[in-house]
């Protein structure tokens, strides 16, 4: 099914294809339309919230746009039906054509973002590893990572995290994570940096 392709079309065509209804059922029709729109938005937001990483999220959204999500297809079909109910029949083909073009552009943009994002991330990691090496540090050495946190070396800690060679939740011999050490030292900047890595303090 390709009904999900109407998702991006709605914002463009809804004002033009949903005239004011003089009859008593207008409120009910508006409520159904709003419910279908919210259901589609919920699908995208849920996918973004539950995806483990940005690449997985992009793939999931692309799959939805390609019509691979049955639930989203159902909501999109209901929404399209509500919109086309009041649209003149001669406009239906034009709306479908616009929908295909808009979704094609959306999928193209997702593909471009995926192509540009991962290499850039890899380049940052490689540069961080080179910088750590120049500082006499090994990007994969957990002990050196914890030592940097313990001595308040924010630059080194940032490079370790960017290099992606150590587990930020690694613990020292006393069971302390890098975040624990930053909190012990009261280093607010380092605490903020490490708090975004998933590191948790010892309970």
C-alpha cells in the first residue's frame, strides 16, 4: 500500500481541500480528521523515541514512507478518505501526484542525511583517536579514560567519548564510573558531558 504517502501531503493540501461544512456533521468530520492526523504523527514520534540510534530511526521512517507499516497505512487511508470526501473528483489524481512527489523528496532527503551523517561521525571519531594518540593516550584504554575523569581533564574525556573506544560506564577498582569521579570533584562541565553518555553513578 502507498497510502502513507499522504502524510506529508496533508499539510499542503488540507486548507485547500477541507472547506467549511454548513451541516451539523462538520464537527464530527473535523474530529475524525484530527484523530487520523494525530494517529499518524504518533507513529512517527513513537518510532523516533524507540529507535536505538538516528540511523535506525531514519530507516524506520523511510519504511513507513514506503508503505511497509500496516498500522500507519491504515491511519493514512482513513485520513485520505476524509480529505477526499469534499474534494472534487477531478482533483483526486492531482492530489495523488503531489503526494508521490512530496514523499519522493522526503525519502531523498532521508537518504542524503544518512549518507552524510555516518561518514561525518566516523571522521570525528578518527580525529579524536589521532588527538588522543598525540597526547600520549590510547583511545581504547579504560583506565586512562577514568584517570582523565579523576584529574578533571575535560578535553581528554571529551576525546575519549568522541573516539568511541571505551565504555563510558566502565568502573574503577572501587566501583566508580567516570561520572562518579566528576561528581566527586564537582566538575559541572564534565558532569554534563558524562550525563549524556548513559553512565550511571554507583548506588
